[in-house]
């Protein structure tokens, strides 16, 4: 492949415009060359923003020989069909999270990748959130001993901000949105698929089809119990992270600051304020507790597209392979089965 990878984006809503166009533009070796959108005003916006070619259909975009890599940045229910179309046209492909609504759809995407011989990755950019990197480092350092209970929460108060996120058959619910990132973190920390999945959801106040409050409990072979809680009906905050180990604990409030800095056009300045640094409690051999503030690792969302460029141009390992993203869908599907049946579900690969 040439030293520059031509990129086309399918969809120019918030994800396509604010996340993908911006972040891939910061990666050496990637160049945005085309955008497709059914909305004329979004095509006009893309042309004004980047001076790129625009198309009304995906078929036109994937027929563009200047495009080597296609980014699918559309609502969840369209991911599988668009990704397969892109791969079948001979394009490397990045899919926004969540990979798909069902494991069957994800399987079809992987088969399309294998037939095409092209690259397929999923945009799990929050692997480079500063708070997740901090927890990852803390657990690797062993400062609190083996972790036996972790709570990961993202909670707010208000209706979904996008109309398609209110529709069950289009969005899937909170687990398919923010939850996809939190499940991805859980599988990385837990070292693979959980043994058991138990989930409950509530549908209150907002006149929408998707859940307003959800709790998911994952149990791993190591006996780690991992709780994910998502809410649009939470009027009082909980810690973003609550981590218990045999020799200590870690709590942290606040979301990663990169999205705000990215929207302002300077993601490189994003830094977690000291007020949001986590509190680390370590219990010594004599039973005495030592409490300190733990500075948050610097987040780096730009690492995702840096890796895509490095993989395509230099053969470096792919940071987010499709199989890992498919496992996220596998767990989410099991969670929704648990919601429907009220029973714990075993996950199989």
C-alpha cells in the first residue's frame, strides 16, 4: 500500500464528524478523501469542513478508487450490512462501536472480512480513556492485591440525545451504546469471556423504547465479580470506578475529559483535573491504611487511528481485532437474554 491511506466515511452525524473525521486526521498516513451521507446538508458540511468528495450513497463511495479504508459511522442497526458491503468492495473497514446488534451479524462481518482478505476493526476508542488506563496500571502493579470486585458506572439524568437512540431496533439500548465500552473494559480486565451474566433493566419516565436504568453483573473464572451500571435516570452521581482488592481499594469520579477537548478542536490538551483523581487506599501488613490521591493516566484516543495506520502501512499488530469486538456483542446479547428471562446466562464462544 502507498504511504498514505485514503479514507472514506459513511455517515456524517456526530460520530462521523466529531470523532472519526477529527481523529483520523491526526494520524500520520491517513487522509480523509470522501464522505457519503443521504442528507444533502451533511454532504455540504463535509465538503465545507474538509474539501472532500461527497456521495449520496454508500455504493458510490466504495466504488471510489481513491478510498482504501472505509469508516462506518452510522446507527447500530446498519453496521453489519454496511461493513459487509465495504469489505466485499475490497476496502479495509473500521466500524464504529457497537460492532453489531447480534452475534449472528458480527459473525457475518467476520466472514466477509475473511473472504475479502481485508482488515476489519471496531472503534473501541475508550481503551485509551485515562481512567481505564489508570485502573489497568493499578491492577498490573498489584498495589491493592488481586481484585475481587469492580464497579464501572456511567450515569446521568435526561432523555437520549439522538432520536435513533430511543428506538430499540435501531440502537438496542444503553448496553449497545456507552455499555459497549464498559463491557470491552470488563473483558480486558477479566482476561476473556465471563462465566456468568446476570442483568436487570428498568424502563421509567422517558417515553422511549430503550432502558432508562440497567445493571449488569459479570462473573469471571478468577472469581472476580464485575458490575456495570448505566443510567439516564440518575440524579446523584456514583463513582466512575469502584475497585476492591484483597489489600486495598480505588475509587474515582468523573468521565474522561477527551471528548470535550476534541469538540473544542484540541484533544492534545485534555487532562483530568486533580479534583477527579482517584483515591487509593492500601492496607499494610500491620493493618494500617494509607490513603493517597492517584493521578490519572493521560488518555490518548488518537492511538486508535495511529494503530490503524501502523497496521496498514507497516504491518504492526491490530489493537482492536474484530474477534474482540464480537465478544463484546456476545456478552451484551447474553445480558439482554438475562433481562428477558430473569435468569443468569452462561456465555459460550
